[in-house]
């Protein structure tokens, strides 16, 4: 469908690895509760004071090295993230500065909840196929540890920090983005939200006192919406590609919760050995989760040319979508 391919992947996890047992020392929770409800054993958290964009710089450097392309080649940089480095400017310019990209490429932040990376790959792919750009760097980056309420055990145990990146270039002879399905259900705005700090409710002493800068989640609602959304988008993208679920070599779902990933795979009829799961080690890294999982799969030598890879996500908004790649 789109004559564009992924030529490099990279990822970065901050070194501070925090186990469920570590959390149980700080709050009223347990390894058993977290593991059985989510599949999470550990997560990596960014040190206080460390600049989040540096995670994106490291992931992007690794992706460019894997692609054997110099930074000068990049002519568009998309940073998919829920919470930017600072309100103005966003994360992408900080990553461009950290990489010292020499050719003043286009850069932008893309906010589509945990689906931002999937959206970014689809939109960068379309722009490359149309000839607008020649080399795109798409980075999924998240430091939600800075935005969760560490006194709210219902949310803080779920998330980890990290970044992942891919380099995309046109591939004149073959279509490697085979199918794309992107959607948003605006009826579900309240499922995942940070209420204050934007223009609707600017930061004030009162909003800080009320904890309105923290991420809030309707866990039950997310749980019920996630599986049908990702299934629908995956079936639509497969249909566009002229493929069926059994043609998928690797399903890489957003790593929100093992209890979401497993029913999704079951509904699509994809056996667990073809589902990429790393939530046990890295928890939910939001829009970074898919590129981190993709990079780990590649570095483990488990991706072969011709493999069909389905990237599927859902998240705040509620934005959801799937991209089908031919590796
Ligand atoms: N440790 C121990 N007990 C806890 C914890 C915790 N970390 N968190 C909640 N509990 C307690 C609650 O206080 C409650 O106790 P109570 O009945 O005495 O009040 C009990 O456990 C059940 O709480 P629920 O919130 O109902 O827990 P539930 O079984 O629904 O699981 C969860 C919560 C895992 C978030 C679930 O709703 C879920 O899987 N939701 C899907 C959403 C999700 O995974 N989101 C990830 C992020 S969103 C995204 O990526 C797009």
C-alpha cells in the first residue's frame, strides 16, 4: 500500500529498575496484586531531574545506527508523546537538539494517547510515500512517572518510562506498510485524562492542591473498550492489506495490561508465541511501548524478512489504530 519501509529501530530504558516488591515497601500494594491484575513484574523509572527527551535521543541514535544512516539524512522528526518536555516548545525540538540534527528538519509532537507511535508511523509513511520527505524518524517517548500520583496505588503501579524509535525511508520497489487503520472515539474522552495544566484549566495553586495534574484513569472503562477497538482496527488494516489474522507473524500490541493483550490475541486467533509481550519487564510505557517491543524483537534476531508485523494500540482520546508492516 505505501512504498515505505522501516530501516532501523532503537530503544532506551532508564537504568533505574523498580520491582513490585520495591513498590510494596513504599505503599500498600503487593507483588501478587500487581502481577495477577496486570502481568507487570518490574518497570524502569527515570531519575528525578533527568531530562526525559534524552531517552528519545538515545533511542533515535540507536535507530539511526541500526539503519546505518547519518543524522543529516533525517528530514522529519515526529515525537509521539502524551506529555511534552515542556508546554512550549514540545519534545521533538528537544530531541532534535540532543541529536544535533544538522539539516534543520521538520519536527513536531504528536499527541494521540498511547496510540501516538502507531499514528506517527502511519502519517510519516504517507508523507514519505507522497514524496514530501525522504527520511523520517518516529520516536515514541514517555515519562509518565512524572505525571502519576504516587499516592494512588490504582494507577502508579501500572506505568514505566522509556523511549523507542524507528527510521523510515521510501522503498520504491516494495510496499512495506501494507495496511493502516486509525480511529478515535470522542465519546470516551474521560477514560484517561490529566485535567489541569492545559489552557482549559491552567496550573494554579488550587489545581496543584487538588492533584489535578496527575493522570486519572477509569480502569474498568479502559479495559472494556481496549480489546474491541484494537481488534476492529487490526481487522480493518488486515482487510486493506488483503491478509487475514493467521497471516500475522508478530502481533505487537500496546503493552497496557496482560489481561487486555491475551483476550485480543484470542479474539484474533493468534497463538501466544506470536504475540510480543514485554509488559512483565517494562510495564506500560504508553506511546513508547510498541517501538520498545519492536526493537527488542529485532535485536533478539526474531524478525525475518517477509514477516508480517501488526502494531496495534489504543489510548487516551480514545485514539486507536493498527499498522501492518512487511518486514
Ligand atoms: N495494590 C493493591 N490493591 C489495589 C491496588 C494496588 N496497586 N490498586 C487497587 N487496589 C485495590 C482497590 O483499592 C480495590 O480494593 P477495594 O475493593 O477494597 O476498594 C481493589 O484492589 C480492586 O480495585 P479495582 O480498581 O477495581 O481493580 P481491578 O481489579 O479493576 O484492576 C486495573 C485495576 C488493573 C487497572 C483494571 O481496571 C484494568 O485492568 N484496567 C484496564 C486498564 C489498564 O490496564 N490501563 C492501563 C493504562 S491505560 C492505557 O495504556 C491506554
